[in-house]
């Protein structure tokens, strides 16, 4: 089976790139006009070091469904007075520039970002995109699960994912999301498949 690890690929060298590892939270799972982004969290990585961060809660101008509050730990009161989606996505576009985007299950995050670009006439998402879920399925063939929690456990990295028995676990800011540790940055120096650099 063919897997899309990289979207909008180019011939650039892995070591020369700047990467933006990001995650979005949303009002729902429909990237069409009915749902929108309520949080963007990202780190920018160059030469294996985190060089910048982007964190923004976004006011969707509507109440969140209880199911979304339970999934994200984001409440309506947390979004009061925050920028709207257009303002936040424009700032995020400036932040990423021409960096390589990295997301786990990138198909969803990118679909939401593409829809936001479309809604606010921001052009196309042309950055190269690496999907770490698909990448893990290729380089960790023996793993049964490829969730962030499973990969964190496998690599010994704190991804900030709550244990299934610990509903209280959230990151330091009180907002759900992934804690991107500096150890993750080191992964962007090289990628190995079957022990060989790629």
C-alpha cells in the first residue's frame, strides 16, 4: 500500500530545512465551512534546536460542544477575548514562512489549515508537509500502535499525552495539546529506515 509521508515534497536536504511541528484543536471534525480552529500550537526547529514557539487560542464566536470541551480541555471562557480565526491563521502563516510543516495525522490538521487559507483568501498551503503518523508506520513496522502516546513510550519522550486512566492530565498551560520536548527536535537531524539514513 502507498502511504503519503510527505506532501508537497521537494529536493531539499533534511539537515538544511527549518521545521514547524504543529497541532490544531478545532470546534469539530469537519474541515468544511461549519468547523474552525480554536487553538494552534507549534515549535520551530532548526539544526535540532527549538528556535521559536507559536501558541494561540482562537475565539470561534460560538459556544463549543461539550464533546469538544472534553476532548480538548478548552472551554468557552478560555476563548473569550482571543483573536478570531482569520487573525490567528494570518499570524501563523507568517510564523511558518516556507518551513517544512510536521504534524501527527497531518491529513486532519492540514485540511483545517487549507480551509482557513481558503476562507480568508490566503492562497494555497504550499509548504512541504511531513506526516509523522505515516512516517512511523514505515519506520516502526513492528509497533502495533502509532499514536503519540505509543510513540512517546517507545522513544522515551514525554509527549504530554494523558494516560488513559488520568483524565486530569493537561499540560502546564492548562490547555490540551502536545508538549514538544527538545528531544523531539533532535529527531529532525536525521531519519533512519532499517538503520540507514534517509
